[in-house]
C-alpha cells in the first residue's frame, strides 16, 4: 500500500470492536467515538499499541491502561 501523502495519527483510546481488514475501525478516544475509513492493513497488534492503516490515514492507537477511564468512574469526595 502506498503510504506517501497519508496523514499519520496517534490516539489514546480503545477499539470498540475487533480490528479487521476491509472493515471500519471504531475507536473510543477522549470520550468520543471515531469511525475510520476501511482498514487496508494491520501492521502490529500488541500490548498497549495497535498500528494500522486505512484508506486515508496511518494510525498508532495507544491502548494502555490509562487510555480511557471506565465509564462512570469519577472520584468522590469524602462525606463528613
């Protein structure tokens, strides 16, 4: 795949469904859902990082433990 001229993005987030060539990636990033164009190549899929390429963009998705807080997890002040 020709990668010249493609945008490169690094995101902190999680995949909301398994990554698959030919399908769109669905990413939860900064509390918003991002839907990419079709995935054309998966370069690496490891602990804490996924690298893949879509029709328009090369992605580096950081998926470590601090990528996205669990929904509804907010610090609570101690009650007196």
